[in-house]
């Protein structure tokens, strides 16, 4: 196959995307596929510049907004979409921003080239945490109490209660998120989250952090991120090798594992997703599973959570990447899942 790999881009998750793409490209080539590599912020990457463009490690901190703004103007997104015309499938190794929120998906839908993951509608729904949570609730899935911050309603935080989570409504990688333990910390948390648009206030669920991948209508293995139950999973913990232990399969009862898997499939369907996704939960001390979010373009290095969730049921990384491409081609050909 000739695969157009879109990566990089101008979202805060640019560096994470570069790490995903580095391993996706390697896996595709080692299975005999041709790769056309395109940075959605910089354009096509030549063979000579590939060693500089791709790197498997993620720096400690996300790139600054200034550096991303400088990239933003360099190339038109339409030029990027036209660069991948004529490939058999486009692999979205993008995270966050226009790569994950449905905008690139809409552009690709108009070109007619098959692309991996969910369509524009599902991507848009999943990227908006407020809308997602309304759909989870309608589907009978427990999700922490929440409100979109409105400066005219100053009692919102009291109504949710402390501790609470303040986070951007449409970000990823824990960027802009704070665990707020008392009212004095609220203003700074709101200021930080509001740099990324609408802000969500959410009940903090102390407990264990569980995650489940979905691939082709099947729930993969349940995993656990071994965090202090009174904390949130940070950017550094997500991307620095060995910063936190991740256990697949999670050491939970068969009932909890089956319920997490069931909920991940219901959540995937509730947002009208395709191909693959990863649902993140908190498990509280009463045994209740709370859905935090569904990721439509979760991290895809070989040691990322979704690939671990697949590996734990015997789907190796190369097979996973190839399967994700196959699903995109089947969807474009009209296969009903
Ligand atoms: N309501 C919550 N209760 C407990 N922990 C939370 C809550 N919301 C977020 N977190 C913690 O913060 C992490 C990132 O939050 P999440 O909503 O998944 O945002 P992102 O899209 O940035 O990954 C979660 O993995 C979890 O550890
Ligand atoms: Mg998350």
C-alpha cells in the first residue's frame, strides 16, 4: 500500500504526534508499505530531512504557543490534503487541534481518500468534552458531574464541590488541567485552562485510573495507570518512559474488567466513532466506573496505552497499525461494521 502519514501539526500535542508517527512509519515500512510523510504544519518531508523531522522521544514540556503560532502560517491545510491525494489510505498520526477535532477529517472526506479513525462528526463530538459527557449520560454511562465555566455563575464550583478538576473543554495530554483542592486555587486554574478556549469544571473522582482500547468493534484489554489515587495523570507521566507504571491486564475483578470493556463499546458507539478509540475511566472506592473521556486519536507509540491494550490480547504493534489502515479502506469501500 501507499500510505500518506499526516503528523506534527500546530497543536500543543505536536511533539507527541511526532513520536507516534516515528513508530507508525517504521511499522508500515517494515511490513513493506510505501510511506509519504507529511507534517501538516510544514508540508511533505523528504527522505533527507526525515531523520530531523522524526524523533521517538517527547520533551518534558509541550511546545510554547508562540512557537506553534509561527508554524501555523507556514502552509495551507488544503495544500496538505492535496499532497496525500492518490495514496491508498491516509494514516492520521496527529493528536489534538485540527487533526483530532474533525476539521482534517472533514477535509479528507471531501477529497475522498480513505483515512484512519473516526469521521468528522464523531471526531468533533469526542473532542468536545461537554458534548461527549451529555452523550455518555444519555447512553447511561456514569461521568463526573460537570459544568462549562461561566463567569456570570460564580457558584458553579461550590455546586460541584472540592476537590475539583478544571480543564480545557477541547484539549488533550493534560495540558491546561488543574486539580483544585480549595477555592483559593480556583482563579489561577481558570486562568490557565482558559488559554485554550472554553473551560470545564468537573467533580474530581479519587481512585484508580483504568483505560480500554476499542478496535473494530471489539474491546481490547483493560489497563491500569498506577497513579496516586488522589492525583491526575500529568503530561510528564504520560510521555517520559518509565515515569509511571502501566499494567496490562489491570488487576481488577473479572466483573469490573467486563464492565469497563462494555462501557468502552457503548461510549464508542454513543459518539458515532469508527475504527478505534481509547476510553479512560476512574474506578472509585465503591467500585463505580466513571468515564472521563474517549480519545479518537490516542497516542500510538509502541508503548502507548492503546497499543499495550492490543498487545495484551495478542495483537502486536505492526498488526495493529496495519489493521487500523485496513479498517479505513473497508469503511471507504462501504463495509458496515
Ligand atoms: N474528573 C476527574 N476526576 C479524576 N481525575 C481526572 C478527572 N478529569 C481528569 N482527570 C485526570 O486528568 C487526566 C487528564 O484528563 P482528561 O480529561 O483525560 O484530559 P486530556 O484530554 O487532557 O487527556 C486523566 O487521565 C485523569 O488522571
Ligand atoms: Mg485523557
